[in-house]
């Protein structure tokens, strides 16, 4: 008995592992540029940017802690500028030229934090989530944390690179040296005029076309979700991904965009700066620059976050998804064409991309804003198309399955005729021969099922990959349920007033129940109908062979049901919708085939 249980557990485990492996067979469409865009919402730096008026209010009328913090940071900035190395401010004007000239007197900055040394806690909204947890875990692991000035230098590189990209409106322009920013501004009068109109994002009220915010958020209580600045009104929300991107020309004169290219180059520049400063700044030296181990750990953590995302198949350029600590970032995803898909692999070009293309085309047609409603209708239609094509390709196999279910009484009689087929090879052979003759009389070809499964399984995997990879499905929500969020993450989300469905909790629960119910019914319905059609035979004494086969089939069915429910629990809600519709189609298919078979049977037996 124990051995049987172990075999069942191994079988179910092997089935689960096989599906997981096969569903990861298709390639991830995310480019390095996509990954950089997805990474920045999780680490936006530590510096807060604000207008001069707001800065002066905090400096003179803010709470005592903030006033003392700004005064200390201004003193540190003066000490840095006295070295004549073109170092940026920690607090004060954000846009400084290398010679200390203020390039824009509207944008100021400071770094809100509490504590000192390895016990520093950054307190801005930007630091909630990944960076906060990363620094905490690094400190627990015994890593020496970077100093405040390190983060300020890094943020300065990011700000100037993002601003340069924004002003030039050229995503292919990158640089590794902040001093080049001063040169570009000085040489280009149009850029200088644009920079003069840049104002800080904190507390901004005028979001007209001539003004652009710096911050991605309006700063608020870090414990509450802040108000985001629209992507086309915020320099850092639109171009902050330059922090994680890269741009260089290799030996073959080809453009390469290495992930982490800029941040690694800037880290080396900061290390050189620390060497040049020596002991001249008491709060910054070479020990405040992260070492190789910490940089590697940081890269691994960020990479793990973005590598888990597959929703990068965009049939047109746009902003997609729900990223960042507050899941309120739509990030720029590059358009992917059919040629790009073929470059990823055979199945990607043949099936994955076409499925996503159909889904995107319909979603944009129903709802260009991708708010959620259009994606649901697109999912319904794509599911009908895919399942319709599969049904046409497997119609004969479906009829064979229904016929085999209808022949259960005849098969039971055969098993009673040969009760020792399990232990007697000759008896087993005779039973197999009569079973094949029975199948032949009714036009059943069992091997046809294997051929159809070989064809269907790549299609199933490709459709799954297409839905997972769709950038359009990663955007929008229906009844407060985000289509890109896993059902389990929504159901376990305890934030907000869940009983009011503010996070889509009830929507996800109803979807999961409906999906699980339809999948169970779709799997059990053929057996239920077959049992109803063989009531008289079910009372006959069955052989040990029949009992064992029936028991095996029953356990396989139950195992598939349990596996389906568990898989559905961890699926994105968009996949849950797909499975719900697919289950309904399977049930309709079963009823239709039963009606066809009953009609044929009636003709044969008038």
C-alpha cells in the first residue's frame, strides 16, 4: 500500500515538474532596455527633488529634524565644493555645473534619512520596498553599507543622464561622465531654454506642457501610497531607467546595451573620486564605496526581480505593466516584431508571437487605453479562436474518446471474460486482441490520440507563453483586479479595505472558484456521462483487472484536478480567465459530441 502511494506521489510530482519545465521552454522576450525600464521603479535612489520655494520652507519652517538635516547636508555640500572637483550638492541646487555654476535655480534637493553609519534609514517614498530591504539585509549579512555621499553622487549621474535624454529626446544618447552634461547644456541654446523650464515635482500643481517634474512622486507620508507624477511629466519616471541601461560600441562597430552598464561605470567613477578626495572629506572615502561582493549581490537581487517578468511582447511601443513598490509604474517596453520573435526560436515565431499579436490587436481595438475591459474581451475571442482551431484538429480524437467512454460496458465484459489478464500473458494478449477488434468495429484508433497530443502540447505551451508574455495583459484591471497579478497574491493582499474589493480580492476569489469549478466539471463530465449510460453494467461483478484500471483512471483524474487547481492558484488572473473560458468550451464540446453520438446510435438502432 505504501509503495502504491509513493508511486502516485512520484507520478503527480513528475507531472508537475514536467509542466513547469515545459512552460519555461519558450524564450523570454524582454530586451536589456526593457529590463532597465523595469528595474528603475524598484531603486530610484535616495534623493528628493523639490522647488526652491518648497526647499526654503523646509529649511526654515520645517520640523526640527528636517531643518537640522538640511543644515548639515548644506555644510557637507560646501566642504565638497571647496575641493574644486566638481562634486554635486547633497542639499541645495540640483543642477550644478562642474565649476559650481547653478544651471537651474528652480530645482533643489536633499536626502531625508535618520540614523548614522550602518543604521541609516532613508525616509523618502522612493526608498520604500526594494532598496530599503536590500540595505537592511546587507547590514544583517555583515556588509559595510555605502555612505550618504555615495548615493548622492550616483543620483547625480542618474539625474543628469536622464535630463540629457529628456532634453535631447534621443534614447540612444548616453554618457558615462557627468561633466559632459555641462558641455551639452552650454553648447545647445534650445536645451538651456528647456532646462530653465524644468521645475521640481514635489507639491507641483501646474502640469502643463511647458513644465516638467523631476520627481516620479509627490512626496507624502512614506507609510502611505504617494501620488505619482504622469510619465510624460516626470524626467525620472520617463528616463530614470538610464541608471540600469548602457550604451557602447564594440570592436565590430556594433551597438551594445549591457544591463547595469551605466551604474557599473558610474560606480568606478565614484571610486576614482573617493581616491582623489583621500581624507579631505570626513564623511566620504574609499570605504564608503561598495565593494565587489556587495555590487554582485545587488546585481543578483535586481536581476532576480526583473528576470521573473516575461510580459515584454509588445506589438507597438508604449508604457505597460504595474511595477515598483506601489505597483503604480507603467514602464516603456520596446516594440517586438515577427522577425524578433523568429530570432528567439521556432515556436516563438510560429505560435507565441501570433497569439500575442491577435490579443494585442483586439485589446487595442476594444479599449485603446488598455484599462482592462478590452483585454477581457480580447481574451475571450482569442480563447475561442485557439480552442476552435484545436477542436477542428482533434475532432476525430474527441469522438474517439467519447466512443471509448460509451464502450465501457463492453470493455468491462471483456475484463470479466479474462480475469487473470494481469498475471497470465496469454490471457492478456487475447484480451488485447479482442479489445482492438472492438475498437476497430466502432472506428476507434487509439494511436490517433498520441499523435494529436504531440501536436496539441506545443500549441498549449505556446499559447500559455503568449499570454504570459503579452505586455498588454500586464496592464489594466477589471473590477480592481490587475490582470498581471497572480491570483494568490491578490487573495493574500491584506492591505486596504479588502471587503470593499479595493484590491480586487472578491473579483479574484470569484474568478478562482469559477475557474476551478469549470476545470473540474470539464474533466469529470465525460466520466459522469459514461457512468450514467452504463448503470446496468456497473452493478455487475468486475474483475480485479477492471477494478485496478478503473482505480488508476480515477486517481489520474483526481490528480489532474488537484494539479489544475493548484496551478490556477498561482497563475496570473489573465490566465485564470483563459482557463475559465477554456473549461466552458470543453464542457460544451463534451455535450455536443454526446449529442452527435446519440444521434448516430439512434440511426443504427431504429
